[in-house]
């Protein structure tokens, strides 16, 4: 309950207005939360409105204050901002309590230089100023209370600095009845956390540095000028993902994309501190390049399976000898593992020429990336490309799941490679057969071989429309028997 400490009144025709020096919003951590505010109330006393500023400089955190004002719990991932220069608008109603409130102001962070923010890791520069806005409204619909809220955080940073955002690998997914979500992808076997490779929670990064002002345009004021960026917006009470970099103007920034510890300058001047160290031929260089392996369609198994043989006739085991065969049962798990092919889908560091900025149909900014992709099925290993669009607004790969993700190659025919990653002029060998894979030409000049199906979490690799597989059995006669496989 909001309690006035000292008041005065000024009646109006539509209601009564009371001026007060301070109001007590409540107690937090044993300290009264005081608000200097203008106060207005309707004639029947059912509704009241307070507009003012926090009365004291104290270590009042955003999470605690929001919880105190009507028991409102913010979602995981919003940092506990220390409040300063806070302006509060508060409305109360006798039927719902705190009907609406809005916080706007500036803040500092008690979390050190790096902090988590709704799925991202943020590394702000020195001299950064945060401005936040938190709104919440409550209304009664019949006997049901409906609550709506919005959180936004804006960052102002010196022009001679840089901001880094990072996240785990993620792509977007639309769930019926819900908003778009960020679906995280993790590789438990990826060695991360070293100087060369970041932790898995920071596998994908973006460095933003304001473009330099021409020296002729620099003034004493602009030398210490701040540039503003709306970092995040989140609808509260919704399962949907947050939105990042709202209203972002890519032309004002030098951007650098990061993946697996390697930097890829994207536009204008290279962001401060970013290194142009992208390999030119990753996953085919013969070096021990790091790879990110998707968790789905990942299984251990044999490199090849022999053609099935007719089992030998075995006499029934007498009951007295059954215990002697217990070890055979204990080894059944190892035998079953060898009865299927291993498989995995991995991506590595792209070439510098395969990373570029591109606008989206919605007028936002995205990063076009062609990841080098390695598909393994038993002894078959395909070196391909996985072209995707990384949307800055969701900080995730944009996937249209009904269509899946196309797996392409610059070459019409996929060929096996040697230990140095060089293609060999021979077919693949599996099950005692010879396999040749041909892709369907695309409008971009490359070839569509497979599609990674992701619809409804039912992951599959399907043959692309127009692609074909030629399977030859060369042991039956001088001329091999060839089978043509399409739409598989």
C-alpha cells in the first residue's frame, strides 16, 4: 500500500489532486522505498495515480522493486539493475491493487563487466549508460485477472568503443499458439572455454563498433558523444523470445560476426579489436579445425555393415548350459551398436567470402552465412554447405521449418576426400556397393543435394527434388548393375 508522508490538496472539477513531498511505496530489505510524487485520486477514492521520482539514492534493485509493487516477478534473464534517476508512474485501483506502473530511468549494473540478458551475454564498454523501461498493466475480464507487461533496455555508449553480444547456437521456431521461440542447439562434445574457443554459451558473437566520425566533423562535443542502441525488448507474461537490436541501423556501425572463436568483419571499418583470421578453406584443409555438431541425428555406430549372411544352424542349448552363455547376453549391447551406422551433422568456420550482411523482407538486418557442413553416415562423409540467414532481431538462425534447411555444394557431384581434404575421382563405397551423388542445380549457381528436415522436431535428411543417387554393384558381372535413386 502506498502511504503519504506529508500532503497538501488541490481540488479540481474532475477529481481531487494532492501534492505530497514523499510517499512510502513499501519496505525492501528493511529500507522504506520513498517516492517524491504528484498524487491524484478520483472522487470515490477507488483509483489513484502517482507520478514522481525515487526519493533516495540506495541499493534498490529492479527485481525487488518490481516484486514489491504488486508482487510482479520478472522472467529469468533480466539483470537486477541498481536504480538511479528513476521516474515512476503508478496507478492503483481498489479492485486489483496496483493496476499499472511504469519505470523509466537510468541504472548501473552490479554484475561486473559481462552479464546475461534474456539469452545473450553482453560485454559493454567502459562509460556505458543504461536506460530502461518497465511497464505493467492489470485488468479484470469477468473474474479473470489479465496482466500485460513490457521490458526494454537501451544502451548509450561512447563512440570510441565497442559492444559485444554473444549466445549459444540457436535458431527460431514457431510453436502453434505461441510466439517465435529461440531453440538452443548444444554440442556436448565440443571443446570450448579455451583462449581459442569461447564457452558454448558464447559460441556465436557480434561485435558492434560505431563508425568513426570524419576528422573534419569532430567537435569538442562529439568527441565525448554517446551513441544509443535499443538492446532488447521483451513482452512479459509471454513464452515468446525477446527481440534484440530494435530499430538497428547497420550503416551506422562497423560489425564483426564471430563463430568458433574466429572473427569475420562485415561492413565498413573493422570493429576495434576484431581480427581478420577466418580460414579460407575450412573443414577441407586437413587441419584439426573445430566443428560444431548438432545434437539431433547424432549417434555412434559402425562405419560400414557387411551384407547379411545366413546364420549357421545351432543346436538348442540344454538348460544346464544356459548359465555358461551369460557373457553373450552381456555383450549384446556392443553387438547392437555395431549393427547400425553412425551419423552426425557438423558445421565449421565459414570462409570470409561466405559471410555478408543482407536485408530481410521485413526491412531488418541479417547476416548471410554459408557454413561448411560435414554429413557423416557410416563411412560416407560429404563436404557440403549449409546456407542460412542469421537474424539480428532474434540473434538466431531464421528457419522456415516447413521447408527445412537446404544442404548444397558448389559441385554437381559429391566426391569422397582424402585425409588432406582433397576430393577423389572415385565413387563412395558402402555395403559393398559404389555410390555416386548428384545435386539439382539452383538459381544461385550451386547444387542442392539434400534437405535437413526440422518440422515438428522430426529431424531427417532427405534427398533434394531433382537430385539423384546412382548405386552400382560391380561384382556380379563385367558391366556393373546400376540402380537410380530419386525422391529418397
